[in-house]
């Protein structure tokens, strides 16, 4: 019955089935909103964070989703600035993912701070020395950019484009898309970096502290690089997942492989630089603060295995897989490598937030443990549900994958020849 | 922020704490809470969720009887003088170093509650209000009128009883003097310590006891290699106690002693 | 200019732009921040005139001097009085938060005073020839104690009971000691007068002999770990060594020390004297030991009390519970109105008549004897009460100081001295004044006044001024005493050692001192036991990680402490500093009712 809103030439399930799909996610969203409400009304004592674990599940997952959502800016950069035309098929999806990732992260941040009504203080009394000021400004601006980038996708809806002014607006927007992409890249460069800088500047936490270039610690650059590396991987992963769930071909096979290659290349560079950075940290930075680096890894359960897992198993291994053409051609390998790359970046964010806070700085302190409360988990699940709901809605009614129609037409033609079909 | 008066030399208030004298009685912890209107623990509070602007730790040398030795160590905001970690990281400039006194001040009214400063502080001297403050019925009558109680969601920490500094300045002004008389401004913990283990004064004043104590070879500061230049000097005649200020040593198979 | 609509808009527009260049809108924006500063639920401290008043703390026998800062008529902070000759400006955490006690949620606000008075009167009237009317005084030596003694002398079959006085009522002069051997005495944890102990600390070497590491043991110069309950054996071994006799074999066997360790210790005490030996009332051998070590007459001296009016001398003598036959107390009045040592109920209950004994407890809360008494009558809590403090254990000279109320007591409070005096048909309302006058009449000693920190000989003070000064926190200190003559050790009642307890209870109980055990403690004390690991909280039991695992409990678990005498819900703290096989609990009345020092217990999941 909402057929008229759905793009011509593509198949979508019935409205009833769609609502059935939305049902559990909506329920999860409601539950999550209840959890968030508890935290806002009763206070942050609803979480398991405490004076020693001041950042917990939310900050860790915020950093992770922002890194994963980096596909939005990076793909935009590749498509509109570097003119990599093949990626045009995933740019819309990347924007939607970026939008849900960033808006979700900002929503969680509003619950995470003790005084959400004072959020405007950062804009009014900014501290130019603080990385967090930078993060706040850049993320707020970039979120606006993402909304603006999302508008054309929405306005291209079959029904909405019947309104002439929308069509004109969308057309004009498209002309300046490269400006938006440029601004987005610039802003992302800085906020991805300063998210890394958040921990790199903490001279009181020798586990996280790094020297750097000028005012920027090395983690600034490493975070940008890892975000740029994992962005395409995550787009690859999500595109594959949506193809599987929707049961349709949405992009040409070569697109996923291109994403994999880009991701693998950047991941390899990142792993190299990260290794160098780690070696410098072990031999110079950490001992210079009076903290021999080995002692950090003597606190069980965070042994050196976590370092090798981050750089090796979830770093160089997926990079190699994605750089090897034979492996890249096999979807199973490609998608697994993309997933591992995502896990690797998540592990890196985990190490920067949770592990940093768990290792003691004072000699009479213990190793700290933390596990999130159900309210914290629920709030995060609300973001996941919100993301799925927005993406589902966008996928159903907007042309999130521009090549889908063409591929569907081709598939219809080759229906007699299933050998040509490849999922 | 109060600009340094050109006539007066800027002060650098600091403390020397003789840990050989500290008996771990906790009078300082309680006097601080009384002075600064820190509420009693909420029902769900633990030692990781409570608010103790000054906190006494029981530290031992890791040995067993009969070689076990113990010391009590009061830890409060170290009032870092150099590259103060919390000042640099606050996105709202809710923390500043007062150039006239050297005190690192926290403005709970501007605090957003992002807790970044708490992550930055290596001494864990900052505390978050996880709950709204609650006093038993009637006990709010005993609150100190010179200090504003904080609501939940903001960070607070020791500020060397800044309210007492203001009161001392007013007394000096009323007496027609430009400077606070030494001894007229004393934080609550210093006043309360029954063992007189904590001394307070101006580190820039060569005649002050704290200035001499700071130069004593038996004195040490916590995590000196981080170069935060804290203004709290601890002193002990015992070698193993002086090493407490170094980086942690993970347990090699032995249970880490209670701290 | 013409007043057209266009000109009006131009003017408004120009003003809007112009005002942006003034501070006005920017100030207004920052002022909106004020809205986010204080929500309605946050209390605002009341302002008013700042005043200072002096009084004496009543929370423990030290009786430290207190300087109160008041806003209007409300104390907001308590501090010590630096120049005070006895307390030397120190206040412990309990003293620093005394002004919170009137608002404690568990504070009793009302009680059946008339009923209780009636029941007591009946009991007195019906008291049989072999029965007794008894007053149990948890903090003897006060003027109120004298009122009880006089009342019990006036009442037929009246008897005045107290816990045994530490050291038989002798006083300790720490300044004269070069070595102190403390057998389980919490010397640095609130013993005596903290300010005085800490001031004298540098002058003596402290050897702490006790089975578990208390704070005193951790701070001592030497901690000797002796087996639980072996204090007497240690004292016997030392006595033998110092007398040149052969050391009894049980000394080493029971203490767990070697013979040479005990011999070395004895030599230490002999060569580094005067060496003071301190122990609880369970080690009576300490008295002769102190003579051998040269402490008697120097570090341990006989000390008289502050003078009393001659008319008071007709008073019942202090007696211990053991001196009362079982089943003979018809009415028992327990003065719990100042925190003191709690005597477990199972020691008291057998002494009551089996049929309808009358038990009245005068208390701040129901947590102590209020759990067992028939009538619990509320009394004024510390900053509201009027009372006096005799000299503490570590004051070589007698002293007299009055606790003046800082705030008025609420209606419905009962004064135990007035109640008991009334039951005996006496009027003791001016007892404090009478005593002050008696002290002044002797012309001895000095009066210390807090406001000007001056000590004046009593001879130079008029009686009216003396009384007035005492009510303003002043303190009378007796003149330096004559050299002491050895005093008979009355009141030394060696506790019969507890029978070997059932060994199916796997854990040994270590009691940690919980000062104020029979009173209330300020909610702010949570800083010490809930918001930090400094002390063990009430209702908490600490176990070694291995013991906790063996009991099947973990950190924070709600469990049950079971002993031979009963059980009690507790919350578990896991701590590596507790030895395996030991459970550490605070000595609250509820705990003391089910276990004593070194009892055996089990911790089970609840």
C-alpha cells in the first residue's frame, strides 16, 4: 500500500512484512529509551561507571561507531574529491550509516554527561587547549553536514520529488556536493584525530600518552588512519549484510572488492605506523614517564595478547587478506576480513578507553574491573535499534543503492541462467 | 580568575605531609566533608563511587609478617603546578589555576560532567556526583554557609578550602592589611589532624615550614616523573615509603595488598 | 524624523544590532547558566551570625575540648582547642561530626517515661530481701555516676554496677614511659586522649602484642604476633623472666613465641624503662608486671578523682556483675546515654529475676540495650546534653570539665540522672554545681579557659566565675599529685577464660574497635568505611579471599555470621590483609551479643 513511495523498478517486501521486521527493533528502541530515561532522570548512578572507570561502555562504543561511520566521509572524499566513480554505488549507504552512527553517538553523549542541559557551555566557554572542545565542535558541525548530505537522498524519494521545489533543491545540492564532501573530510579529519588525541594527550595516563607532532600526539594521526581504513570495511560489511537480508544484488561485485582493496591498503599502512608508534612508546615515551611499558601488560587479564591481537590478528591479517586478489575475490574471505578489521578498530578503541582506565597509575592501586549495567547496555541497544530502523526506512523508501534498479533488471533477464547469479 | 596583585608576590600554597606521623584516623577526611558540605554516602556508594576529597590509603610494603610494614597515606588533589592535566582537558574551562595562590580551582557550576578531567588526573583526586546530595532530615541545618553544595552530574575536588581563603582575605582587608597573615588561612584537614601530620603554607615563602619541608631530602612527591609538579610533599624517614611515589609494580603471582 | 512604521523598524533593527555590542545580551546568556546550577532539591545552607562556643566532647571518656562554630544558634563545625592542656587541640573523626548526631535517622524521639517510672517504683516497692535494684553505668566516674551511687545507697537493696575499670582505675602518664608494651590495647586508635597520646608518641617505643594486625599494630615500632587469648601467658612469662625465675613452659607454648623472644622482650622492658605494660581487664597479671618494669609510680600512677561534696560520700560502692548472684536483679536501669563499653546481654540476662524483671535503658537509639530492654527511654544526644567528663585514663592529674549543650534538646528527652534520683526520692538537679563548688573549695589546681587559652590557679578565681568558666568549656586540672602509693587492685576481676568453643565453626572472630559502639555515629562517617577502605563498616565482616571462597561468598555479598550464641546478618568485605581463617567484624552491640573476642564463627550465604 506504500508502493507509491517505493522507487520504481525495485522490489520491496509487503508493508506487513516490513512492519514485522521493524517490530522487534522498535521494541528494542523503546526499551533503550527507557534505559536512557532512567539515566537522565535518576542520574548516572544507574550505570556501573565510577570514579575510576569514568568512561565505560558508552564512550568505548561511541568511539567505535564513529570510527566505523567514518566510511561516510572517506567514501565522500573518494567519490567527490578523488573521483573514484565506482564507489558512487555505495556513497548513499555510507551517508546513511554515517548519519545514524554520528547521531546515535551524539545522543549517547547527551546521556553520558552529568549535565546535558549545559552542553552549550562548550560552545560558549571553549577551551582551546582541550581536545574535547575540538571534538565537540567538529562532531556537531559534521553532524549538520551529514544531515545536509542525507537530505538529497530523502528528497529523491519517488513521491517527494514530485514537489518541484524539492527537486530543484536536490539538484542544486548535488552541484555543491563536492563542497560538502570537502568540508566533511576536513571536519572528519580533525574530529577523528582529536578523538585519538583525547587519550594521547593524557600525560597522567602513561599507558595512553604519546609524543607527537606539534600539539598533536601520534594517536591523533593513528585514529584518522584507522578510521579511514575501517570505514570502507564497514561499508563493505553492511552492504553485504543488507544484500543478504534483502536477498538482492545491490552493488556490482567489483565494488566490494574495491572497498576491500582500499581498506586493506590503508589498514596495512596503519598497522605499520602503529607498530612504529608502539615501539617508540615502549622504548621511550612510557619509560620517560617513569612507567616501564612491560608492567602495563603484567596486569591480568590484559596481557600482551591484547596488543598482538589488535595489531596482528585483527590488524595485519585482515590487511593481507584484503590486499591479496585471490582471497579478495572470495566473498567469504573478504567479508570476514572486513569484519576482523572492524573488530580490530573496536579493540583499539577499547584499549584506549577501558584498558587505559583499568591499569593503575599509583603504586598502591589495584587493577580495576568494570562491566556495564543493563541500563548502559540498553541505552546502547537503543542506538543500534535506531540505526537499523533509520536504515531500514531509508532502504525501503529511498534510493540508497543507486545501482540496485539496474542490477535487478539484469537479474530479471538472467533469471533463466542461475549460474550467472552470485550471492 | 583573580589577577595577581602587582604589590604582592604571588603565593604558591602547598602542603607537607609527614606520613610517619599519620595514624590513619581519618579525621582529615571527615573534617573536609564537614567544611565543604560533602554529603554522606548514598546507599549504593562504594569506595569507587563515593566522594572523599581527601582520602587516606593504607599502604604496605608487600611483605608478610614479620617483615610487613604499613604506612597511611592521605591523598588529595596534588594541585599540580606544571601542565596541570585537568586544566588542559576541560572543554568548558571549568578548571583553572589561580595565579595568585597556585590553587587549582574547580567550578562545579560550569562543569558539564563529561569526566574527562577525571580520566586525566593520575592521582584520582577528582570525584563525580553520581547521585544528588542527600542529608538526613534536619542535618542540612549543619551545612557550612561558606560553601555551595553541588548537585549531581558535576565533578568536584579539593580546592584547599578556598572558602576559608576568601574569609581570610576579608579578615585581612577588614584589618587594613593587604596580605593574609600566615596561619590565618588553614584548610580544614590541616586544622583537624590530631597528629599534626599535615602542614600548610606558601611554598614561595622561604620562612614557611612547608617551603623548608619541600626541600628536605626525606620528602617525595607522587609520580614525580610525570612532571606535573604537584605541591603536596610527603615525607618519611623510611626508604620503602619514599618509593610509593613511583610507578606501580604489578604483583608477581602474589595478591596485591589492599590499598 | 517622522514616526512612520518604516522608521520604527529601522530604529528597532539598529538597536538590536547595537545592543549586540553591549555586554547586556552576553551577560544574560551566561546568566541562564544559573538555572542549571541549582535544582530545587539541593539544600541551601542557612546564613547568619558566626559565633564560637566551647564545650567538652561526650562521645568517649577522653572528653576532648571542643570549639564549635555556630551560624546563628546552629553548630556547623566542631574543632579542637589547640592550647588545651589535656586534649592539645585534637578531635577524632567522631568528635568532628558530633554536631550531626541530633539529626541521626535512628535517634530515638520518644519513649514511655511515665510507664517506666511506674514500673521501677513498683519494682522497688516489691523488691524481695534477696533481690536487688541495680543501676548499670557504662561510663563510670561522672557526676551522674555519683548520683546513681547515692541513689542506690538510698534505695533498699540498691547496687551500682559498672564494667571493670581499665588498669583498676590507675592513670597512665605516657610522657614518663620510655617503652610501652601493649597487649592488645588499641593505643593509637582512640585510646585515652588521642591528642595526648600522639603528642607523647615520639617519646616512647611501642611494642604491640596481639594476634591480628590492628591499626595500632601497623603503626607500632614492633608488632609481636601472639596467639589469640594468650595475653596472660605472655604476662606470666615476662613476670617470671623479670623475677629471675624459670619461665613457665606454657608461656612460649600458648603465645606462639619462642622462649628467647619472650626473654628478649623482658630484657627490652628492663633496660629501656620505665616500661609501661598495658592490657585489658582479662590480664590482671599486668599490675605486678608494671612494678617489675619500673612503671609503677612513674608511668602508671594512682590518681584520685576530682573532689566531691562530703554529703556524697554515702554512696554505693562500684561493683561488678560477677558480684551479683544470678537471678537476683528485680529492676535494672542501664545508663547508655553516653557511649561506653558494651557488656554482652548474655552476661546480664542470667542476673535478672526470672519473673518479670524490669529493664530500663536510657539510650540514644534502639541499637544497644534497647533491643533487650523493656523500656527504652530517649536521652539527649551529645551536643544537646549536659554532663561532665572525669579525667581520662592517660591524664596523670584529676580533671573536671562540663559538656555544655550547644543546641537545645527536643521535648520528650529523659535525663537518666534525674529519673534514677527521682526513683530513689532524691533531687540531684544541682549535682554538677555542687561538685564544682566542692572542687573550688579545695583551692587546688588550675582552671583553663578556652576563649583566652589561659590557665589560672583556682585560688584566684571566684566561685561564680569558676562555675561560669566551666560552663563555657573550661577545664579544671588538679595540681601535680603526690608520689603514689601502691593501690589495692579493686575491681580487677579476671574473666574466666571462655570454654573451648566448638571447632566445627571454622573461623576465628577478630573484633575491631567501633568507638561509639553503643551510641550513634554521624552519617558522614561513611567517608571512612563506605567511601574508602580505611575502616570496616558496621554490619560488615571482612574475610581473606581464600576464606571467602571457602564460605562461598564474594565481595558485597549479604551473608550470615553464625556463632555458638546466635547469628547476625552481615555484608561481606573481601580483603587480603585479613589472615586466612579469620573473620573481622566491628564490635557493635549486636555483634558483641553473639561473640566475644576470639570466639569461633561461621559465615554462611544468606
